[in-house]
C-alpha cells in the first residue's frame, strides 16, 4: 500500500465516522424527541452527557435531557425538527433546524393555547464512541414565546 492509499483510506474512514455522527445527531431530534422515546435516548446519549445550555437545577447526564424531552412532549403535539444544515467536523456535529408543532399543554407555566409554532435552532453535539457527550445550542426562544403568548394590549386614551 502506498502512502497515498493510506491517506485515501483514512479519509474514507473519517467520512464514514462523520456520516454516522450526523445520522446519530439527526436521529435524536428527528425521531427520538418527537416519539418521546427514553429507551432510544439512552442508546444515543452518554452517561456523562453535559448540556452546556441547561439552566441551573437541571439534573446532570441523561436525566437532564430526558426531562426536557418529556417536557416538550407534554407541551407540544405534532413536533417536528426540520433540518436545514447538518455539518460534521472532528467529533462535533452542527445542526441548523426549525422546531415546529402545536402548543397543546403547559410550557414552563404557560397554559396551552392551541397555537402552531415554528422557530429556529442551532445545536452543536459532540459525539464520542457513537454517543452524544456534550451539547450546546442557540434557540430563538423569543420567537417561540411571541407565537405562544397573546399580544400585549395597549392602553387607549
């Protein structure tokens, strides 16, 4: 085998790993979260998982992400994450997507409105040995809340 052959094989292996990582990251949002499937979540998330965007008081590891998956399931029906871009570099996958659904349950104290919603998100997921170990996100939560809450009334007079 020449040095060129080894390089080509390394690139092929790297592309396969990246493809698997992208598939895993997509699966969490496209399949597991909408199905509220804790068993599948356990298969894809490391026991040492760190959600770098979790608010204080969030349980560590798998319990924290499962808590949010269940909260979203209670609050929203017909959930969908539409992927716009999925990029992989090294051990990280970047997802740019739109989360949509219908507000049919209480969401962080906000009673169900029956309103549809759609807002942008970006996620970075670190994957090691076929499981997610770290998560960072930027979500347009302000756009979500504008869609779920009635407009403020102005005073006339």
